[in-house]
C-alpha cells in the first residue's frame, strides 16, 4: 500500500469531508459508501488513518447503538398504534356479536364492583363505549343472552353433579322430536322503583350492604351506584357511649328524657318511674298492665 497517498493534503481534505458527513448522517459505513459511490475498504483505511483505529471503533459502536435505539423507538410507536386501535370496538347496536361482547363485559363489571373507568382501564376498553352499553342494557334497549352465542364447547353445563353422562350435558345429546322450550333470560332487570327500594333497604337498622346484595342476587357495588343514582345516601350508624348511672333519681329522670323513642314507637311512663317503648297507636293502659303483670309474676 502506497503510504504517500495518505500524506496528500488534497486527498486528506476530500476524505475528511466525507468522514464528517458520514458521522452526521447516522448511516452505516457500507450504506454511506454505496450512496456516494465510494469503496468501503478505501473509506475504512482513510478513516483509520485520519481518525485513529480506536476512535473509529468507538464511533462504529455508537452508530450501531444509535440504530438499535431508533429501531426500538419505531417498534414502540408501532406497538402504541396497534394498542390504540386494538380495542376500538364499535358501539353499533345492530350487531348481535357486539351486543354479546358488551353484555359480557357489563355483567363482569357489575360483579367485580369496579367503576366504569377502572374496569375499562384494566381491560383496555373505551370507557365511553362501556358506559353507553351499560346504559343500553340497564334501560332495556338491548336484551341479549351473551352465553347463547358461545361455542357449545365453551358453554357452562347446568348442574354440578359429576355423575352426569356426556349425553346429559347437551353437547352430544341426540336431537329430540319435541321443540325445546325457550330459554329464560339470565339477565334480570329492575325498575326505578325497585332500585330505589333496594337501595333504601341498606339503611335499615341491623342490615348490612352485603346482606341486601345477597338477598336480591346482585353485587354490592351495584347498590352503591343505585344509591348515587337516586340520591339515597347511606346513613351513618349511631355510636353508643358508656354511661354510668347513680342512685340520684333526678339524674336518672334527666337521662331518661334524653333517650328518644325510635321511629314508629312511642314512650310510655310506668308508675315506678320507668319508661318503656311500644309501637305507636297502642293502648298505654294495656301496656302498663302487661309490664306490671310480668314484673309481678317474675
């Protein structure tokens, strides 16, 4: 190799211009040479001579890492673009498949106790679409049994007995001459009056929200949503405080006057100074006679 060629100032300036342009281009060495009609080997020799072998190696590693970073950024953009439109489900109510899809998700959301925004974020759904379909199903605009649209192998078997034969499951049963009775809808609908009445039940003394939910076969989260919808606020439970009574009769009477009868009850004073609560509208003399008679008998 003629080393005197590397001492030529004109050649050095010419190759320095190309090396600097290559560094700023972000292209690989081979691609840059193809674009400008250069020989890769000659380009490498001038790069080693002008920039040094170590600097050339570090720059090559930098260029490779830069290309990998650009590739990762492009993949991330494509992934975001796919995820953005992956769950863009239409809200057209004419498609039975869409009705079954959203009915399944609305039922799962109601049983989960999650809000619309929480459930939609967990499953990458559109909260607006989920809210629209929830309102359609609650209003009775759409009535569909989404389980009927499942493949027969994916449908749940009615019953929990392990002794049933395959023919009893309905998957391999022989066709019958008698037409099957129409299936009852699995989804129940409540009127506004029923929803309000159920929401009011949780405010009854000694009744918890879970008990009301189990009684009517709904989830607890639905009770809270109905309470907000109809403006039925949950009353706070009264907190009891310990009270020490003295022998002073005056203090006892004052404390007795502080205790108010519950709703639907009336207070009846006894001859010995005691007070009892009885349902409103009863005869006070009958109540006094019964209480005094029971005390005498004991």
